[in-house]
């Protein structure tokens, strides 16, 4: 027997047990089981347990090309020991750390070393460098020249703060990840296990597969629907891309374009309600609003994101005479709904809890998860063909959910440390003040600077970490300048996400390229071009907040329709083709009109000017569609005869 296999097998079994405990602890806390049992447990104690388990799972995860070593086992054991110690001693250390300085500092050192080593293995060193720079600033800030000069903190105090204070490692960032994000990942795992991916792909085929370029349209629709439950760009690529990218290639799309389309569509999964990326749950905490408010605000922008990609595909397919995807259109809607009945019931239960019964998101998702597990086991017991999961499959989904949430917990723990250091040193306030001063000269330049910072940070960090940093630094400045908090935070969320399709490190595009056999850099650049609309949309949140549905429904409907028209005009003008070929003059008119609709003319000139331009754009696009339809009618009649 292979020695490496025997060496790592016990580690895998222990890792599986620890991984299962992570979502189960989250569920127990949300259902208030410790309190009902008469136990006085702080949330910080529970997240310490979950972080320790996640660290152990991370260290027991064999790295590519290596087997589990002694150091990995020791680090895992140290993580569990740290979790147990913090769980037992947190009530004392949080209240009277100064009475136990050595113990508190030791806890701080252990937390730092273990979390940073876990981060190095999970996402690389970018976040570690930021953390190290802030620690250096905390202890030697007096050496920083100019207005950023800080007051030095004793290293012992810094270590105690990071190890025991509720506003640092064990704060809101980690708690939201532990008690909300983990549960939604668990729900998504069970939804996938009951055939959710196949269900959404079938629905996408029925909706999008009949027109020109239907295979790519199916990819966009399927990724959007799957993104509703995955909330992860790379996970979405790996789930739907293995199916959609080969289909697009067979339909005539190049490997580069097929991979890029899938990457852009999958990235939108972080923006598509009801299960957005982890950053969306953190946004609800920052804004102190129910998660359903985030869902409502994100709905129209997410639809426009996918609509812009859909329109581009339609125009390209008509220009290049690409076929439909009839092979993707399988069965009637009734048969599809019958096959996906468990997924459908689960989604309805989740949304019904959030909107119908006004339950907190974490409570709703627990109930929806329990419902889907019960239905899946009943379907298995009755030997039904669809929606069934055996007890072994339920356990496998639990393990997968626990393992996949470990990375998020590590990132949020590190982000909590960084935010805590900014608070301790006052650096966060100082940087926000300078951004606000800069914005007083030009709010547009401040928005542009924030967007660039978001994309640049995202080149080395996941979306969750980027959003947390931007929400701490840039959001207060934007809000102080009069921008509504929801608009400011949604703006930052979008630009934190766009690094997934922005070269040179476009992670989602590279993942799709690996499936499609395309060149990574060409795919990244193509994804950037296909996703051009997503770089413009966030500015709508600021200048046309009706898109976030915080105005009247008529105003929101107007902004949505006018934006869709402008995106179609710009796409057609750039491509040189809408439903038929465009002349050079038409292309120029389309682009100019599309840009004019985007500009907030109501603020610069008057509402009448904005509505007039929007109406002219709608007339131009409508006339084009009508003309193309008339020209195609004789051809269709000839073909049918």
C-alpha cells in the first residue's frame, strides 16, 4: 500500500469530523441551544471554537504534491488547544486581561501565528503583509512622517488586544462569517446535493436556449441561477463551467470567449440574491439593516449585470450567425419543476422566511436547511428518482460545507485583526478623514479613487477581505459626503468583486480558462471586455440611487429600463451589430446616446433633459428592433414555406 495514502488517511478522517462540527456549531448557536440548556456562553467563545476547528481542518488538508507531515499535525493540535483555551478563559481574559498579561499576550501570539499561517496556505501573503504593516505602525507609529504619525503602543498591549478584545479577532467580522455565512454555505451544499445545479441548468435551457447563441445564453442564465445559491465566483465556474464551456465551444465560440463568458457570468453569482457572497452579509452588519434590505437593493443591479452580458452574446451571435442550443432545451417546464421539486421548495422556504415571516436571514436559512434535509431523506426512503439524498450523502454535504467555510472564517478573523488595529491606532479615522477631504474637492474623483483601490486590493485578496477594508476606510468618507450608506457600500462591494475578471490576476477567468483549455491572459482580457458594464453600474448607485430601489417604484422602473437601453446601445455600437449590422454613423449615434443616458443629466442640467435623452435612446433602439424584425419576416416566411 502507498505510504503517503496511509500517512494521510487518519488526517482525512479527523479533518472530516472537525469539518462537520463547524456548521453544526453554527446551527446550534442560531437555534439558541446553549441558552436553552442553561449555559452562559458568549458568541466570542463559540466563534473561537469554530475558528480553531477551521484552522485544524486547514492544517490537516494535504497540500498539492505533499503528504500530511508532523508540523501539520502539530499546528492542527495547537489550533484545537487554542480554541479550547479561549473558550474556557475568554470571560476572564476579556474583562481582566491586565491581571493576566502573560496569558493574554500568549493567546495573542498564538492567534496571530496560527491565523497567518492558515492564511498563507489559503490565499497567499497579501493579507499577511497588510497585517504586518499595521502591527509595525501600531508599535512604531511615531516614526511615520507627516500627518499619519501615530502614537506608539506597547507590543504587549497590542498582543493582548488581538487575543482578547471583542473588537478585534473575535469581533463582528468573524461572528457574521460563523453564524450567517457558514449556514448559507451549508444550505447551498444541500441544495446542490439534491440536484439544484441540474435543476437550474434545465430552467436556463428552457429560458435561453432557443435563440441565436443559445449555448452562451444558457451559460449566463445557468450561472446567474446557480449563483443565487453558491455566492462564489470560482465555485460557480467549477460547477456550471464544466458543462457550459464545452457546449459553447461546440456551438462555435472560441475557447477564449467561451471561458470569458462563463467567468463573467459566474462572477455575477456574488451579486445575485438570495445568497450573495459573504461580503453581503457583512454589509448588512455594517449598515445595521436586515439582510432582506440587501437582497432588495441588489436585485436590479444583478439583473442588469446579467442582462448586459446576455445582450452582448445576442448581438455577437446574430453577427456571427451562431446557432441556438436546442440540445439544452430538454423537457417541459412542468417536468423540470417536478424533477427539481426539493430545490424549489427549499428556495421558497428560504425567501418565505425572510420576506413572508420577517425572520432573520440566519434563522430562515436554518429552517430551510432542515426542510431540504427532511425532504431529501424522505425522497431517499421512498426511493424517488429526484431530490433524494441518502444519510451518507447528507454527511458528505455536511463535510463539504464545513471544509469550504474554513477559508472564509480565516479571512474574516484576519480582517477582524486588521480592522481592530486600525481602530486601536486611529489610522482608520485618519485615512477616512483624508479621503473625505479629497472628496470635498471632487466626489467623482473620490469614487474613482475608491474604485481603483478596490480593484487593486482585489488583485491579491478575496472579495470579502477587500470589502471589509473598503468598508472601514472609504465608506465613512463617502457617507460623510452625503452619499446614502446603502449606495456607498454597494459601490464598494462591486469594485471589490471586479478583480475576479480584471487582469492581471483574474481568478474566475483563469479558473474558466483551465476548463476551456484557453490561454489564461487572453481569457482574462476577454472577460474584462465582456464585463465592461459592471465597471459602470456602481456609479449608478451614487448618481441614480433608484436602481437600488430606495425611491418610488416608478423611479426605480425608469432607471432600470433606461439603463438597460443604454447598455444595449453601447454594446451594439461597439460591436457594430445589433439585431442587424450597423453603419459607422449608426454606431457613433448608439454609443453617444448610450453614454448620454448614463450621465446624470437631471443633476447637471434638468430632469427634462435626462428624460428627453432617455426617450430618444428608447426610440432609436425600438426603431432598430422593428426594422430588423421586418427585414427578417420575409426570410422566415420563405424558410417555413
